[in-house]
C-alpha cells in the first residue's frame, strides 16, 4: 500500500507546526504588549501584521527551504487573508458577542484557520511542478 504523504511533506507539516507555534507565541506576546496601550482590535491587527512578516521568513527558511523573494513576500499575506478574517471575526465574537475575556480570545480564534494557511502558503512558497 502506498502512503499519501511523502517524507518531505511530513517534514514540512511538522516544521510548519513548529514555526506556527513560535509565530503564535510571538503574536500573543505582541498582542499582550499592545493591549496595554491599544484597544483589543488594534492590538490584534498590529500584532498579527508583525508576526506575519516573521512567519514569512521563518517558513521560507525552515519549512519550505526556499529563497525569500519580493514576489513571495508580497503574495504571502494572501495566505493569511482567510486566517486574518477568521481570527478577527473570532476575536470579535468571543469578546463582544460571547462577552468572554480579550486575553485568550486570539488563541481560541486562531485554531480554525491553521489548515487553510498551510495549504495556501505551500502553493505560494514552493515553485510549481510540471506534472505533464
């Protein structure tokens, strides 16, 4: 029986998860820092933007082992567009609709968008392979 996942793919998923963990920790630390001076949505947007830049370089270097280029850098935010919408909506719903605390809201909201981010980032970061 043939496996559906290759070793390089498995390594990418594992590395993506580790980079994601580091990126989430950086995001959350920045969010808490900015939350001391900014409203929660402004703190979320600023922390998200800064952590996305870090995520690009970490994923280029460690996950996909590819050279970062301006083209990839400019396309990379598209990988997080769905993530951004899901997490921002989630943070809003958790805080303003459910009236839960703003400190843990981003961590809860981010879980749903992780698989989409991997698939889209892989498409942008890795060159197209001609299967013909």
